[in-house]
C-alpha cells in the first residue's frame, strides 16, 4: 500500500532497532533520530519532503515523530518526559495508611483571615502573632514567612499571614486547598460590606467552615447585633440564635476576645477531626516562594502529612533539591517539620510557584529527574502557548481581519480586582466568541496592572483589559513604549460593548482617559465635623480640586468620585503640583490608608477616524 505522504527520500541504510522504542515527547530531530538509528538530517529531509520545515533543534510534534517512525518501520511509544519517574514518585506515597486511625494524630487547623478592608484583619493577625512570642525570645521579633503557628494548651493553630481572599483564591486556582477554617472579620461599627460578602462566597465555594469574629466592639458606635442580623442573610446564623455559626465578639486592638477566638478555632478543629499521619515521607503545599540574594530559592511550605526533615530530597512543582535547612516562623533553624507547621525550606534549585505541591523523594536522583522533567514540560507548554497566541490581532484590527475572511484571534491579558469579577468578565467575554472571532486568554489574574502584565501582552500581541484595576506608573510607561493597548473598565457592560463594537469595526474610543495627577497617601487625619483628610504628596502631574479621582490600593480601584476639598497646609488650594504635599478631603469615602494612591483623570474626546 502506498503511504499517503511523500516517501521518496533515501534514509541512512541501517536497520531500525527492534521492539518498542520509548521516546519522550518534546525532543528535537537530533535527539529523536539516533533512537531510530537515523540522523537528524534524515528526519529533516523526510519532513521537508512532506511539507514541514523543521530544524535539528526544533521540538518535533507527535505526528512528525510518528510519521517518520512509520516511514522507517520503527515502533515508537511516545511518553511524557519524566513520566516513569513521576509514577515512581507517586508510588512512594502509599496512601493506604490514611485510613489507619492508629497512625493519625490531631494536627493544627490552618486558618485564613478574611473580611472587608479596614475591619481589622491585620491587627488581629499581629495581635495573635505577638501574643505568641515569649518575652525575650529572639528579641520578640517574629519572621514573616507567610504563615505562623501559635501554641495553646489545647493544641496549636496555624495562621496564613496574608489576610484577604486574594491569597486564598490563588491557591484554590492551582487546585491547592490549605485552609481548614476561615475567620471572617466584620467590624461591629461598619457591618457587612462588599468584601465581607465576597469572603463568605469564597469560603462557601471552598466548603470551608467560617468562624465569625465581630471586631471593634470597643467602639462607641459598635452594633454587633446589626452585624449578626446582616450575616443571617448569608446563612450565617449564630449559635445564640439557633444556628450553627460560631461568633466571637472581640476587639483586636484592645485584645478582648482574642483568646476566646483561638479556643473556638481549636473546638472547630476537633469537630472537623483534623488529623494527619505525622510519620513517613512528607508531602504538602508551597505557600510562597522567592529568590533570596543570600540564600537562593526560599519556599515556605505547609506539610500535609509526614515529616519533612533536613537532608530530604524533594520535588516542589517543577523545582527540586535537597533540604539544606528548615527555618520556622520565629527564625529558628529546626531539624524537621510535621503536619500544619509552616517552615521555610532552603536548598531548592529553582523557585517553585505558590500552590505547588511538594513531596519528599527517596533519593536525589528521582527528585532531580521528576523536577527537571516537569520544568521542561512547563517550558514546552509555555512555548506552545506562545505559538498559539502569536497570531493575535489588535482590537482595532479585528474587523479588517474578519472582513478579509480570516479567523481573528483576540489575545487578552485580563486583570481584575477580585476573583469573582475575573470569572464574571471571562464568562461574559467568552459569550462574545463567534466563528470568525476567537478569544485567547494569555493570562488572567487578580490584582493591579503591572509591568509584567504589559510585557506579557507585548510579547503575545495581546490587548490588556483591566476591570476595576489600574496600571501603575511603570506599567503605564512601558505600555506606551511597547504600544500595548490597555483598556480599563469599571462596568462589565461597557467592556462588552467595546469588544462587540470592535468586532463590527466600529471601535473608536469617543473618550480617552488621561491621567492628570498622582498622589500618594502618607497619613490620614480625622478632623472633627469635617471628617477624614488624606495627607498626600503629589508624585506626578497635578491634583486639581473638582477633578475626577480614583483611589487605588495595590493597583485596585477602591473608590471613584471627585475631589471635594484640597488644601496646602491650612489654605484651600485650587491645584497642587508634583513634589508638593497636600490634604485631600475624603467626603463620603473614609477608608484610605497610607500607601494608597490617588489618581486624578480627565476624559478627553478623541476624534473618530
Ligand atoms: P484590615 O484592612 O482588615 O487588615 O484592617 P487593619 O487591621 O489594618 O485595621 C484597620 C484599622 O482599624 C486600623 O486603624 C486598626 O488600628 C483599627 N482596628 C483594628 N481592630 C480594631 C479594634 O478592635 N478596635 C478599634 N477601635 N480599632 C481597630
């Protein structure tokens, strides 16, 4: 039978090896050919005759390898790189002991503190952390390693140090669930606010029990009863009202009720029967990781089961190494870490991702093979991703491409303020997809628009869409230099309308926003009868009274409105320029904090072309 491809090339005349030849995916012609007793030139020539241009070092596709194997009469089995070792590593973890009660020991619950901004999450975490430091120990200073553990008579409790749901959702997005219990902080004077509701939804979606901490009960205008009835609307009915939600009234600032909260958390842990087998090889999750100039890659991990020891070979995501040192949350070197105990691991060869799983391996060779294979897979995937998205077109060109009868792919880097809106915007955009217009999300994440996002959009020819988030100054400059289109929205419907218009060739921004000034909040002053004033320094441009303004925290829009009052020292000012300090009146928005940014902007009409 005549093969359907062109085969009139002359191969090297050696016989091919007999039997099944195992070939790892992702190899190039020069790696592939020798396994079949052929040369890279053979492979290249053959593929060329079949209309495919490859070079000796380019990765071959499955089809290319199979086609060539067929041609030379070899039988190949394509496997994922490191697959064999990967299976060995999995097999080392015999989960059959999980059901053996005699091996299980109680473990500390892992807590994430969530709630609306300014309701006291950080204060609570600091309060608990410091109460845990024995006077005199290491000067009473604790290390911020991403999590810490407090010791109580009734057991230990581990706290994730990053409050809020960003960290929580980031982990969940990677399939890792580290949190056992969510502490929902609600300020008694402010009640249930948008981020409170988001936190409730996140915890519910993850099926994690919620313990409510009604905070700031020391305040005169505290109204815990109102908080409780608000919470009841979200199916969080307090025990006192016949429900099953544990509620602790407290003041993080005055250290009231904090002990009780810890007791309650231990009680929940007991009810939830949080146990783990502390013996054997360790496995767990990477909480955070970074490259330390002095110490190399440093990862904070939380052990799920087993005990991690100094000297253990480990694999963490696509990174591997041997544990050189373990450092606990008080900065002490420790020899081992058991379940729920956060430790920093030194000795990895590269930086893993937050949310990656780690496992201790039998020997360094397995760790190395698996780690390197995974790393290679990740790289390949990224490359393939790049290849796929290279064809992206700009928003404004999309219509001409459709008209030319081609399928237009609009590459998008999407950033949003919270996970919920990220999902909502993605969903909505997906619904706009048509046969002739495809959307490819190059990157989707929660948070302000950074330089990284811009460079990613630049390399993938993507349009950057921000929802309730803004680019910082560096990102803005880079976007301009790289000609990356950044479109920010606060209303989904406006966003969709723009994209739809682009699809029918009607995209012409009628208004363009121009940032006119940027100021950084240094301090908040409370002035009787007037309210809060933000003491700021103007970082660029000028701040003008009456101008439209956005307040940003970490690139996320937290409020929009107009500047009501502007002062230079005690005097009213009409305008304050770069480098000068000023006071900005906060009318109905009181939640600014030092470090927040104030961005003023104008909308300018842009002529249609
Ligand atoms: P976060 O944004 O939720 O982390 O809130 P913070 O912990 O930063 O607290 C916001 C503000 O509320 C700070 O000025 C705290 O000092 C204050 N605060 C926190 N807890 C209490 C409390 O129990 N009582 C009072 N009166 N103020 C508190």
